[in-house]
């Protein structure tokens, strides 16, 4: 699984890494992601900010071959910078 985010619609997407904590039943829990905001690209500004996450999954045979992902999903949320 590959993940990335943009802030306030400013490209390029920044890489996001799942923390892969193990849940109670022993499966991987990908609810938590680590993103290092690159201030030279974009930063959270005071007031309303929109963060959009892009999740994609590549077939194992396509890794390294630059093929299209089998699915891509987006999710956005608004945060208030102070």
C-alpha cells in the first residue's frame, strides 16, 4: 500500500508511511500514518486548511515496473491552523 498527502491542494503529494501497529486481533492496523511536512513545499497556515490523503495499492508483480495501481482512493479533512 502506498500513501501520500497534499495540503491545501498544493502539489506535489508528500509521502506518507503507515506505522503498521498491530491491533488486538494481531492484524496490521493502518489507521496511523506518519507524514513529514516539507515546509519548502507547503505548510499548515493559520485558519482553515484542507488535507487530502491518497491511498493506492499496486499488484505485487507491478512493483518496480511503473504500472498503474489496482485502486486509488482519496479522503480529505479540514483542520484549523493557529
